[in-house]
């Protein structure tokens, strides 16, 4: 293989090449830059940097006096806003509740198919099953009873929000009410857990009427009484458990709306009667005083004097 000729750097390249560890003095440009930073370079004492005049400092947008004025104005504005602001009440509703931000209507859905055959079905996995759909009697209860009654008491006169459980009979009830009262579907807010029917646990092996009688007897003993625990994952809830989730639902709507009509549509009675008892401060063992039949409704009352 022939030898390749050696490449010689050009004159300009040779001038720019410098040893990696140079002992020569820095260039005048470097000396001037370092002098400005008040650093000794090559044994020379740098000249002092001239201080701006007081007039120039006062005119500067970053001068101490201007920063102080800006901070003082900011603090004054914040103090004024805090002094004139209204207190925030975005928290859980406390029971008893003597005052609410909205007007509430408690609606029990029309009869479902499983209720028509006396079959309990409170496991959440069945909420969207056809067995929970409105029966023929349930449809009549909504069309001929519930809707005229809501119109009579002035519900949704200026629009409203419907909060139904996603259990089929409750959601279908809300759809019928919305259609009959001319309310857009955008005003239907599906609720996925707080408005569910009360879980009966192992009592689901009984007929619906027998299970309800057993629960009513247990509620009279203690608000913390629960049905026996089952083996299929069906919740077994006490009146106190139901009250906790109904407080959650009410707290959401109280912080989301103001001065609105809100309809809670539940597939069973216990959710609604427990809520009414809690709002009034009534012992939860007596919540069945406010029970609802299928397809009925009532106004959530915060003052016992206004009870019907």
C-alpha cells in the first residue's frame, strides 16, 4: 500500500492551535473581562467598577424602593380580598341540617320486575339487569302518579337536576320524569353508588317481604344493626351505613349547586327515609316514619314544623 502524504495545517489553523496547558499570559480581552469581575489576573490589580448614581438607581425598575412599593401594594390587595371574601362551606353536610342551599325532592322509583315477584336483589352486580327495570305497574306509578304529583308541588318549575341511581328502575323513572316535564337529558346525573338500595346480605335468600320485615325489626334495636353477612358479596348495611353514603350525595350537590331543584331518585325507601331522619336529627331507629312507597315522592324537610 503506498504511503499517504502527511497533511500540514494551514497558516490560519496553525495560529489557532494552542497547547492544552499554556503558561503564557491571557489575552487583553480576557484580562478586561476578569477585571470587571474584580478578580486578580496576571498579577494586575483590576480597576474598581463604577457605581451607578443615586438618580439612576431610583429610576431603575428593579430598584429597592420600587420593589418595596410593589410588594406593599400586593399585600394590601390580598388583605382587602381576604377581608371582603365570604367564608367557604365546601365540606360534608352536618346533621341535623337546619339550612340547605337547594330544594330537594326525594323520589322512590316505580316498582321493578324483581319487586313485582317478591324477589330481593340488592347485590350491586344486578343494578343494570333487566330484572331491575320498571314493571308494568311501575310505569303506571311514574306516569299517572309521580309526574302529576311533582307538577302539583311545583318541582322543576324552573328546571331541575335529576340524580338517579343507575339501578334500572331508578334511572328509567328519571328518564320518564325528564321527558314529561320537558327537562333535557343533560340534566340527568347518574349516581353510581350513594343512592343504591340498602344491602340485605344473607337475607336475600328470603322473600322480599320477609327480608324487609327482618330489617325493620333489627333497625328498631340499634342504628348500627346489620343483616347477617352473606357469601356472595352482597352488602349488609345498617341504617348508619346508609346515612354515611347519603351524606356524601347531599354534600356533593350542596357544593355543586345553589338555589336549584334537585331530585334524588332511589330504587328503595331506606335511602330516602334515612336521609330525611338525619336532616331533622331524628333517631335513625325511627327512620321508617318517613318511608316511601313505590313511585312516591316528598320534599326533603329541614324543619320539623314543615312536615306534612
